[in-house]
C-alpha cells in the first residue's frame, strides 16, 4: 500500500503573500519524507490563489535534490495545456534526477479560467487529453514519440535522457468522470479520485475502471487512489470543529474556482458529467452540499479516521490513501500537528492492514 501526501498549494483567498505562503508550504512538504509517506504528490493549477502550483515537475525536481527515499508524483500534469513531447521529456528527466523515484500522474483540468489563460478551447479538452495521454505514456516506455493524431502530429523523435525503467505501477490518472475512465484503463494507469461526494455515487465509475482494466490487460486493476482533505486531531470535538470550518471553507473556494454552478458546464459537451451541480444546489441547498462534501472526506481522531477508512473500503474495495493536510488558511502548526499525528497513529495501522497482520478493523 502506498500512503501518499498531496501538496495542494491552496493560499485561501490570498491571505498570505506569495513569499510567505511558499515558505510555509515548502516547510510542510519537507515533513513528508521524515514522517514516512511513500509518495509526495503535487497538483498543477494556474492564475489564482486557489492553488499556486504552476509547474509540479519543477517543484518535484527541487524536492528530488533534498530527499533520498520518497517517491515524487504529479497529480497531475494537465495534458491539454502542454506539448506532449515536452511532458515526456520532463517526466523522464525527473526520473533520472531522482534515481527512479518519479511517479507520473495526468489530469484534464476543469476550470474555465485556466483554459482561457492558456487560450484553449474547453470543447477540445476531451480529445486533446486522450490523444496526449496515449502519446506520452507510450513515449515514456519506448524512448521516442511518434503520432499522427488530430491535434498532435509528431514525427518520430527520440527523447533523451531515455527511460530509466518502466513506469508500470507508477502511472496515475485523475479519472473522476466516466469519459476519462476508458483511457485511464487503456494506458494502464491507476485511477485517482478526489473525495467530493458520497462514495456509493462514485462506485459505478470505479467499477467501470476495474472492468475495462481487466478487458485491456487481462489482469486485476491495482487499487485506486483516493485523495482526501485530511485533518487528524486527538479531540473528537476539535476535529469536528476544524473539519466543518476548514473543509467547509474549501468547498466554497473549490466551487468558485471551477464555477461548478455555472451555466457553461451545461453547454460544454466535454464536461457534461459536471453539469448537474446547479440543479443540485436548487434541490438541496448549499448547506446540504457543503455537509455532503465535508462528510465525504476523511478526518477525525486517529481511531475515527481508521473507522472511516474501513467504512469506505467496504463500499469501494481496496484503495490507496492520499491526504492533503494544508488548505483554507490553516496555520503551519495546525498542519504540522495534524500530519504528524496521522503519521504516528494512523499510518502504522494502515501498513498492518496492508500486510495482513491483523484483521482490517479499527481498534
């Protein structure tokens, strides 16, 4: 089981200067290896304090120079915004710089403001993503890229440095919608999901991935990865208070950044899976949507977190846990205390579950 740490770079409402924020977040990221996490992931976002992470491969190259053990992953490179051959080059270079510790994750992106900033048509994102994903994944295995697709007409070109070793087992894809699942399974990527609604509602997408993975590769799909907004505290009352404060506030910034209640999602064919948020808001109201979002994530005391992991596993089956601990203006001390408690009290139990040493039940 990989237990991962995701850096989200959420400078909530721009409360800190860019300089202050980056000093704080770099200090938090430097906790991941000594606390025993297996993979340090970073998102990619642009143009807004919602997530100040314009180049996750550059950040991870920096981390490669100051770490020795932890794997370094993109979650993910937003493929429609990049030239595929440059993505493959950068990812392979990171693998060499880190001596084989790179983990490559891909995503399509959802925010209209980011597509506008890159002068991209959101209607092209589905085809661009699928075409680029196939090109990049193949090139990272064989050491050259060649393609004659609708968007990327790439003459056969060698990539140097070439592959250090196969990325099998080190490929991830954010596959939240049924439209992304087929290319996720085809490229033999591990499905990555962010916690944002009740898990029984996500189960059909997960089952779709597992079925297609078996059809493509004639083997069982690896455990999916689920990313949570995580809070760990010794006090049940304080954990509840923090969750409904910080995770609840995050929902507001998420909704604003992605404009999830916007009419454009109803008319953009490439994003029809996200078009129901506005209607849901009318039917159930904002408070209910915030509550569902908060409750879909994993937070609490160590005991509560383990119980929630067990409950989720009963719904979706085996999965790899990934936590982001810093968001919505939490202080450095709050984040440090939360991630340290999680590492000391939750992670050892998860590893015992994975090893099969004890029954999968929270103590």
